[in-house]
């Protein structure tokens, strides 16, 4: 058996493992994100803002689309492994995944900004973040992201390392800063409320969901991005060792988990979301004397 044949077999085994794991992730993504949409749209005792429900639902749909494309292109890569068209298929697979990834990042950024307005300007939130304005911003962001990718593909140009880094770094920085600001603000307000003998801030349900989503995003996405920035420039000059391939494989799967874990993260760290999910499943009744509030 020649070295080239052994290399091809290892690549096939890797792709088969990718396909199996991503099929598993796909099932979890569809189950979890469908539950998120149902919880957000279901009329439980908790009345959420329409803008918040829209953004969380859009984020869930994009996450499912992303995992679907990952599975499809992994399967196609295996089928045409020995074909000359494999490079083109991988190229377009990366493009489509990149568009969905960037769209998910845009939605999370918009959601972060919406929550900042809700926390820092709660009395003017409907003026700055009404449903019509959020829909316009969301539509423009998705269209611009899609058109930029189509333009690059039609012109047969690729993004430079700098532009790729900036396209991720700028939204990620906004998400990190807004999350930090929200956490500091909520801690400060919570101490004030406790000092006045109150039970604490009651208008934090959706904000807590956002913090959980942002932390999940940063923990799962950042490692691969950092690896790409510092390692890939050397990828053409040195041969990857087995440990490097294993690390890249693990970071790639961790990256995919961002589009799978949101329901589990919400359910674990948000009592309100967990209660609403249990109500939807019929495991808990709707509280009869709880006041309906909007977050």
C-alpha cells in the first residue's frame, strides 16, 4: 500500500467520522432549536418582547440551517472524494457555511445591542428597538452578508486573512463588550435593589438568555478562530503533525457545537426559560396568580 493510498484512507476515515458526528449534532440542533422556537412562540405566563422573540427564533433557524449545510457538504465530499470537483465542492461548502456563520454572528450582535438598550434605557426601548426597526436591521444585515459572499464568488476572489479576521473580530468584540456591560449593570442594579429590601431585578429573563448565548458563542467559536489566525499562516510551510490534525479536528467540532448547545445552555442557566419549557412539555402548569410582564 503506497503512502498516497494510506493518506487517502485516513482522509476518508476522518470524513466518515465527521459525517457521523455532524449527523448526531444535526439531530440535537433540530430538536433543541425547535424547542427554542416553540418556547418563544408559546403563550406561557411569561410575556416576552416581540423583538426578543423574533431574534431568538431567527438565530435558532440559522443554527439549524448551518448544521444542515455542514452535513450535506460533508456527505458530498465523501461521495466525490476521488473526483477532480472535490476542491470546488469544498470551496462552495465553506462559502455557504461562512454566510450562515456570519449571519448568525450578525443576529447575535443585533440581539446584544437590543438587550443593551433594554437594560440601559428601559423606558425608551420601544422607541429605539421596536419590531419594525429590528426587522429592517435584520433584513439589511442578512442581505448585505449574502451579497458580499456572492460578489466574492462571482469575481472568484477570496477574503484576505485580515478581512476574515476583522469580519469576525469586530462583531465578537461588540458581543464581548455589550455582554460585559450588561453583566456589570445588572450586578449594580441588583445590589441597589437588595439595599432597598427588594427581591432583585425581575426584568432580566431575556437578558439572561442573551448572556448564556454569548458566553456559549465565545467559548465554542473563539478557540478555532484563534487557531486559524496563529497557525494557518504557517500551514503551507510546515507539515501538520498528528497532534495538530487532532487539535484541528477537535476545535472544528467544538465550533459546530455552538449551533447545537443553545437550548441546553438556556435550559441550564435560565430558570425562566426552563420553567417555560417545562410548561410547554406539560410537566408544569402555568402559574395562575403570576403577573404577566414583558422583558
